[in-house]
C-alpha cells in the first residue's frame, strides 16, 4: 500500500472520530467512553502536530499532541494521542506515523514527548519503544475502567536529541 501522511484538517474529523471510536471500543486504548465533538477535541489538542495517514482519501490512523501543562516552563513537553484503524494495525502504519510526529514535534520546539498507555495495551507500548521511547514509570490503579476494574498506566517518554539539549 502507498500511504500518505498529511496534516489533519477539520474536514477529516468524521473519519478521525471513527478511528478514535475503534480505539475506545478496545477498552485498552483510552479511558474515554465516547468521542468528543470536534470543538472539544480541537480545544484540547495543540494546533500543530496533528497528522493523519491516508490511503487515497481513506484515513487509516491519526496522531496529535496535547500540552502537558499550561505552565510556560513545560512548553516543550507534549502528550501523544495515536490511533490506528483496527484493520490496519500491525502493518507498520503506527511506526510511520509516530516517527513523522516526532520529526514534526521537533520542528515545533518540543523536547519531550510522553505517552500514558494502559498497561494491557502491549501493542502501543511496543510501538513507542520501537520509536525511541522508554518506560519511566507506572501509575498503579490510576483509573477504573467502566467503574469496575482498576487499571495501571505505563508512562513512556522520548527526549529529543536535537531540541533542548543545551
């Protein structure tokens, strides 16, 4: 397949939302139980570093960054969201997308990327590690899935080798 990675546009939201919903349904990709509106999602994510991977006009996956904090000292630290459509997982799309996000984030002055991955999401953890992330901690029993089962979250981090190295 010939994939193309492009900037996410508002017009992409319907397909982005569908991929996000697939992730929600796995019960190991996010603690979200439903997708937000475009307005809510847009407000909570940085305006840069929003990418989609397409085959033709069909979106196979997406990624975006959220600020880690509103405090100015953390302006170069961002949290990753990355979702790949269920039928395209395991084909290298996540690796392509995450590596492109890393490159774009560095162009925007981001020195640290972090990802909070539900412990059971082994595929996501392996993807992050493949792209240079390291495990920096585990938040034990940080949230309850469906208000019944305590879940641990693995904190993964990637420090840029070209931004913030002084």
